[in-house]
C-alpha cells in the first residue's frame, strides 16, 4: 500500500512515496518556481504510482477550513505566482484519492509528535526558526486547527533593550518572525548566521524574542514538549540561551517539565516534514476508509 507526501516549501518541493508505516520509499527534490513548472514535476513523480492518499504540507498562508469556498488554496503569499493557487483542486483533478492538506510546519509537528522527539506524549508544539518562523501543535495525534491554522511566528514581542532593530515583517515589524527569523541576522550584521561569532550579542537578542514566544505558548497551550527546528536553531549556542531565558521568564509561576526535556531539537532532522506528509496521508485515508 503506497502513500504520497508533498513538502511544499517556498524554496523547494520535496515529494515522496511511502508505505503504510509512514516510511519513505523514494523521494525527489526540485526548486519551487511557478505553479505550472513545479506542479508538472509533482505530477511526473506521482503519475507512476497507484496511491491510496496524498498528504500535503504547504508554505502559507493557506486555507484549511473545509467549509470555505477557497479550501485548499494558497492565500496571500509573498510568492506572487502562487497567490490564490488552488493546490488541492489541482491535485484532486489529477488523482481521485483522499488528499490531506495542512501547513508545512503542521506536518513537521505531526511527524515529531508521532515518531520523533514527542513520541508517546499527549501534546506537542513544533516551532521552526529559519527563513521565516512558524509553529504547529498536535494533540492526541491530531493537528490543532480552527477557522485557520496557527500563525505562531506573528505574535508581538518586546524589543531587547540593546537591540535597535525595527523588524522585517511588512505586516507587524516587531513580531517574532520580524525580529528573530534568519534574515534578521543578516539585516542587522550584513553576515549570515553561520558566519557570526557564537558569543556575538545577536544570539542573546534572538533568545530574548524566542523565549518570550515560548513563554506565551507555555501559558496558553501547556504542551508536553516544545521542539525547535529550522536552520537558525542549528546554531548550537542559541538553544541553551533560549532555555535559560525561558526559565527566568516563567519564574516558577507554572510548573513545567525539566527544561532539557521540555525544550529541545527535532529527532527526525531533515525527514521531519516529508514524513509528516505521509502520516497526514495515512490519517486522511483512514477517515474515508
């Protein structure tokens, strides 16, 4: 029994074939260009297989409300050629099978919850800190969504006293993404994160913003674990700074699990997203099966 997965990122698409256990059998990767060019490659990959269902995790914002007339669309994305693109509609016109649909960060959360760092826990929060910042939560094996999907990267944060940066987000400026995503490092210092001294003050700035966000998520959701993924978190000194500041912010008001168990990195590495798409496909198949 074969299932398909698409991890649709703003820079690249990953498509995979997997089995009923959510294990990857085959995958391909290609750049995200225009819908016509990119979807042609998607179809060329999946047309060779008889699939039971496909799970899609897409860059956003997207419409995840099944009662909406634009369910399955990518909405007002900065990638202009993809704005208002009917992604699920295009897939359904090609494949008459169940299609699972969510954000790229939600499927990463699902993957880590089921088979990664959150396995065996009731509730898992996953935050990716990279080119942008996005978050997803999984409770009892199901992605947490309502009228839309979470936009955890856009909560407002207070500026660090020594950080004069005004933020990059065109909508909110001093939101978490605008102050702590990867591009903010280069905007401040004209250098990429992997070129910055581990002791540079900028890492304290980022930890200041991330800890604020994690504090908010903690008091609102009280997840069993918070997993921090994305390229920025590969800067080894950042995680310890975030954990230290989070403990200080909580100030014993709520009792969290031991900090080294409560906040950590993904267990599945670069397979987190694409594996989550397979799990989403399996869930969608079981709904209608």
